[in-house]
C-alpha cells in the first residue's frame, strides 16, 4: 500500500463473539474482481483474516491486502488444499487462536453462516462444524452439480465413517486441536474428502450446519468444472 492511501478502517473487534480468537483462512486464486468486497465484509465482524494467494495472475493479493487481510503468498499455484494448510499453519502461530474458519474468497460464502457456525461450535461443544448446503433449500446448485456433490458425499461417508450430508463444502469451523492434528496432504481439490477422512481417523466430534452457497454468474464462470470431480477421484485413489 502506498503511504498516500488512507489507513484501512479498523473494524470493531468486539462486534461478534469469538472475533479476537478466530482466524479466517481464505484461499485466493485470481479473484481480483470480488475479493476486496469479500474481505471488507468479513472484517466488519472478524478482523483476523489471512488470505493465501496462490500465484494469482491478477492483482488479487494487493486488493486483499488493501482490504485489510494478512496476505501470505505461494511462489506458484499449489492448489486450494495447499493454501488451506499454509493458512492454518499461519493461524496456529497465534497462541490466542481458538478456531479457524475456512472461507472462500469468491463471494460464495455468507459471513452470517460463519457466525452461526461459530456459535454452534460453542453451544454444542464440538471440535468441528461443517457447512452443508443440503440441510435446507436455500442453495440451488443445478441438477448435475447436485448429483456430483451427492456422489462425493456417499464416497466420503464410506471412506471416512463420518456421516455427512455435504462433503465438499468449503465453509468449516475447526477448533485449535483439529487444526493441529488434521494433516492436509492433498494439494488440490481432493483435500475436502481428505479433511473428512482425517476427522474420522482422529474421532473429532462434528456438527453440520446449514449454509447458503451463493451461485452467481461470476462463481459459475470461475468455479470448479464438474469434470474436475474425475480428477478428485483419481487424486484420492492414487495418493
Ligand atoms: N489458494 C488457492 N485458492 C484456490 C485455488 N483454486 C480455487 N481457489 C479458491 O478456493 C475457493 C473455492 O474455489 P472455487 O474454484 O470457487 O471452487 P467451487 O466453489 O467449489 O467451485 C475460491 O475462493 C478460490 O479463489 C487454488 O489453486 N489455490
Ligand atoms: Mg466457488
């Protein structure tokens, strides 16, 4: 940021319960069009935000930084799984951190849902709260995407022993112990199934929480192509 730019507005750190002990980990790859609004919106309630920029070719990193996030940069594109690992490791360096929220940078996640999930973790006393777009009817993914996501859930429920309704939802709240123990080795999109398998392996307690994933023309044009589910299966089989 140049010295002539105004200092970023300081959000009220007490505005949401847990805001001083919760780090938002935000994977970032070529989202310059939207990431500034996403980070500003988030930081009105949760000031601790780390974006992991993963070799973006646009000005995503600069925009995220100007919006007030800490930005950690990978030297080249390593994948969303690798970015989450980097962001969680960063958050673990804060001794006061009690939980991490993984939150997308493309505007598909709602801060209200994250806040409700943080409250649920507290109320239920569980290690982890996972977002699910299939617990209510707010999210409309389209028939084919719905079928692929359902297939992913069946597969992950079988391999992990954890019974979920949505296995590939990027909105999660992970308590500190889960952050310390869950090993993410799948650099790319198979990390979502891997996280659920790790939850099963460590026997962490889990609650699901309904979330609204917002599908826009922007998110559809940029998001993971359905064909990528084939790559995910291959990644999982040959790890
Ligand atoms: N760091 C990093 N983030 C990524 C990568 N690919 C996607 N993302 C981010 O991860 C989030 C979800 O990715 P997206 O492609 O929208 O997946 P979808 O919503 O499941 O279709 C978004 O915030 C992206 O910016 C990547 O290779 N590296
Ligand atoms: Mg997306």
